[in-house]
C-alpha cells in the first residue's frame, strides 16, 4: 500500500542571515554569520536523497536566501534533479542581474514578503526604511524577467485592517497569488505575540472574509498557517447549500489544514528536519540520518500523522481530518504539539 504521507512542500532555510530586521521573523535573523550553515556539497547530497525518493516543491528560504553566494548553484541543481524549485525572499536584493539569474537557475516562482499596502506600514514592520519600495521593485524585475511571483503577508493587529488594500496591491502588481500567513508565535514572533496577535474572534472573522473574497478576487488567494479555514469553508459552503469542488474552490477543496509532518516539512540551516518552520522540534538531522528515514519513521512525524492522538477539543472535533489545528500554536501555548489549537472558537459537537 502506497504511503499517502509524502512530502509535497519542503521549506529549506539555507541561511539565517538577512538584511532586514522584521518584527515577526521566525528565524530571529540578523546580519551576521550563523555557525553550522550547510555547505554547497552537503546541500546537493541532501537534494539527491530527496529527489531519489520524492518529487516535492522545494522552497529555498531564510533569513534571506539571496545572501548565499551559491544560491543559484543550489537552485540550478535542485531544478536539474527534477524538483520544482521556488524562492522565498524579501525582494530588496533583486536587481536586473539577480532577476535574470533567478530565471536562469530554473526557479519557478518567487514569493515576496509585503506586510502593508504602503511604505510606512511595511517598513515599520520590516525594520528598514525603503524595504517596501525595494520589495516592489524586486517583484517588478522578476515579472520582467519572466519569473512568477506571489506576495506573502503575515497578518497581525498592525495590518489586519489593511488586508483589502494589500489584496488590491497584489492584483495591481499582477502577482500570481497572495498568501496570507496568520502570525505564529515563534522566533521574534514570541516577543510580539501578546501585542500583535489577533484574537480568536478576529481570526474567525478574517477567515470568513477570506472565503468570500477568494471567490471574487481573480487571483490565487490562500490562507496559510490557518487550518481553521478548512473547517470554515465547509461550514459556509453548507450554509450556501453547495459542495466544495476543485472547479469552484481550487486546492482548498482537495487538501487539509495543518500539513506539518504529513505533507510539509522544514530543513533548518544546520540540517534539522522539523514538521514546519514554526514548530521548533527536530525529527532528526539530515547530515546524520537519511531524509527518507526521518520522513517515514521518525517518532515525531508518526505522532503528527495520528489524528487520534490529538488532545482537547481538537481530538473531539468532527473537522479534525480537514483542519487539525495549528500544531505550532499548540506547542507555543502548552509545550505539547498535540494539544488543542488555542486560537479556535469552534466547539465540537462531541464536546457539547
């Protein structure tokens, strides 16, 4: 019987070095060298391991991955091994030459992080004046070079009322998609969790807005790190008397919420394999254990794939197979990644 838990997306943190100082950064990145960063040869060996067994999308991220001198060599090698390769960048280091190299390396899509619809809003979040204009310029140069780009936005109290404007900006700039990430309290995000995380009710309201807006926006509009969305879309579709389908709802009808350890994983700059970039628990290190062994047999991943091991109301919930709750937020709140999602208002039928 074929293992249904195959890696679909692998986020690979090539470095923690960065030229920005973002308030919410998972990596707690700064402009210094971090010890233990995997070298080019080690990265190629790991790519060989992955491509020999699976064909996931590889997202080269950081920090700022363009800080690595070998980024285009890595991207070219990943592409040559049959892996769809993407880049996650803040966009500010992209000039015409870099954009051309991104295209030549085989990168299929780049994500540009934009957290406000104006320079004032974005730059205050990113910690560097000029970051907004730099990001937009990078996006435009990618478009000119023939590379698809999407905009990634982290939703906090700072920009939750700016979402409509950010969506309009993504459309105006002809982005292929807008992916909105709900803030997860990890890295620098822990420091701003109390002040910047929207509450559970606002979270619910935003995801309902997502549902309606995604059907009229004309661009791929995805809620990320928001497993509740997969419950909400089913509830709202039921209210409308319709069934979700790929034709009308896209991939949201075909996938589930939290994919950490089931379809997604994260490789750190030192080779630690985590369920996702926001859940700082290691399943093993690829410099010592083969990727396939970690993915298929680590206790951490096996536990995450057992929906019956979910605790609290997540364990009771009739939507657990399509939602699953955010395991990273559960870990932040309770130090137990199988506990109930702390930012969910829904009361399961079995819990009433």
